[in-house]
């Protein structure tokens, strides 16, 4: 097998594993979202979205981006087969995780009255934030376990942990929502984090890593490079979450809590259901890229391959959602959420640009160039926020769909120009060709849905979905012998 085909196979293996996990998570999310939609309604969705986005804001402010910086260091040491370096990195990382987790807990408790005031316009939710401070500590500790699996590329164990973690959170949350309604949101988030930690602990307890005896002072000294990179990543993440947070506050002020719920539900579909390929990208592609970040030829090839596979997988999903979004919304949520359809239709096309731009952006992280990554993300978040504000004012929720599409088109151009000049990145021409072809298919499905009557839109749109799916399957077959692999697995099942 050629090295190129082997690389495609690795990408497809990771994508299929975590794609499968994401499909399972989608089913879990479907059930959970349906429960929240029926029992709590859009207002409940809005409250939960505001609580979660506020906690994420504090988390981004206090976690120092250790997840990404530690994955890079562990993956690099693992690739070079340096057990002592792995041991030291993991020990330092675990010390820092406890410190940042406790920092997040303390900051949340101290700021809880002001967080309630800023988020909801009153102090009624002060004790909600005090209780949710536990979530920051638990999730940061859980980061230590998931990063170990990711950095060592234990993708099967990581996938299993992800599945069981999601299932445990569902089992915990449904009874609480049923019995307590909106009052069950905070207990569900806390218990979900605890059960998720227990699951990940189970899957990491047998990984043999020699413990290095390192005190806190030494951990800070040896972890300074990790902290420096992580701090800049944390700032960039903080700006991104802050922009999302400000947008939710803006929608709540100019619109309503119900519109916040609709916005949250709509982008859950785009980011979770359609964007399943990005899970594999962050869990397997980034460690692989970090290991070869000093070889221009290798990382150019890997980024092109990842971009190509991402486009092939996401294009049929995008077309399917564009044509069948009405009943998908009803299935996932309820009739009360049909107002998000125009927003989703426009935003979902932007996923094509996101598929390529995110693959490219990981190059900056793999190089450890935190300042460049920070300023790149700051610039993009500023124009994303401005687009969101302006277009929401004119078109309401539909305008947020426009801004997502335009924003990721601009980000695609921006990140490619930056990496081209700084790191001599050159995407293979086949990536750009595929992007244009799939963009034509997605745009055609959108136009069909807009201008044709429902029955004709379903018929012609379904034809387009079949065509783009056949093209995608054929392209996968050329690269990884997709059909023959499926045939072998099917025959093995029959034996």
C-alpha cells in the first residue's frame, strides 16, 4: 500500500470512528434536545444556553488552553518514542490541570452575583453559578484524562469514553428535566460532568505512565512553554466565546430568551450534526500534524488530504439537510423551532468553507506559533461579531445564517493567505476543485428549496442528494477502496 493511500486510510479510520461516535452522540443529543424542547420549550433552551455559554466564558478565561498545548507536547514526545519525556509532560500537565481547575471554581464563585446580573439582568441566578463552579473543576480534571488518550493517539479508547460519557449524561439529565423542569438544568449539568469524569477515569486508569515526582513550583517552571502557548490559545478561545456570549446577550435584549433558545438549537445542528467530521479532525488530525510540523512536504500533503476527505463527507450531509430540514427540525426538536429553518439553510453552506479553513488553521497550532494564532483568531472574531450584529439587526435570525456563511468564506481566504506566506502552505488543486463542485451542489439545493413548491423541491432535491452521494462514494473508493472494504465487512457479518 502506498504511503499516500495509507495516510488516506488513517484519516478515514479516525473519521469513521469518531464519525460513528458523533452519530451516536447525535442520537443522544436528539433525545436530550427533544426532552428539553418538550419539557422546557424555547425559553428553557435559552436559559440553559446562557448558563452554559457563561460557564464556557469563565472556563476559557482560566484553563490556559492546556488541552491543545498539552496534546501537541504529548503527541510530539510519543512520535519520537520518548517515554521519559511523556512521563514528565503528563506529570507537569496534571499539576497544572488542578491549579487551573481550582482557579476556575474560585473565580466563578466570587463573580457569581455579577455573572447573574450580566447574563440575565438580575441576581436571581447567583446560586446557580455558585453551584456550576463545580462543573469547571470537574471538566478541567476530565481534560487531563481525555488529553492523555488523545496525545497518545488511543483513539479507540477515546471514542469509547466519549460514547459512554454521553450516554451517562443523558441518563442523568432526563429524570431531572422531567421532575424539576427548569430547576433541573443546573443539577443535570453538575451530575453530567461528574458521571463523564467517572467514565473517562475508567478508560484511562490502565494506561501505564511512569509518574515523575514534580512539585508545583517545578511544574510551573517546566510547564512554562506549555503555559505560554496555552495562554495565547486561551485568550483566543476567550475572545471567541466572549463574542458568542455577547451575541446571546444581544439577542436576549433585542429579541427574547426564546430567540436565544432558537439560535442555540439551530447552531447545535450545524456544529454537532453536520460538523461531525470536525470531531475527528481535532482528536486525530491535530496530533498527527503536530508530529510532522517541521516537514513542509508532509504537512502540505496531510492538510490537503484532510481537507479533501472533510469535503467529501460533509457535502452529501449538507445537501440532505438543505432539502429535508423541515422534518429534521420537527424530529430533533418540535414545531416551535421551525423559525430557525431560514438561518440554518444559509449557515449550513458555510460548513464547506469551514471544512478547509479549520484543517488549515491547525497548522499554526502544530507549529506552536501562539501569537500568530491569537491575532488571526482575534481578527476573524471581530468581523464575525460585527457581521452577526449588523445582519441580525436587519434580518433577525436569518441574518445570523448569512453572517456564518460570509464569515467562514472570509476566514477561508484569510487563513490560507496567512499559512501560504508564513509556512509555504500549498493546497493541492483537487481540494479547490472539490470545494467549488460541492459548493455548486449545495447552492443548487438551496435554490431548489427556495423557489420550488414543496413536492417538487423534495423530488428534484432528492435527485441532487443521490448524485452528490454517489460522487462522494466514488471518490472515497478511489482513495481508500471504500466499497470493497464495506463488501468485506458485510460478508464477514454473514459468516
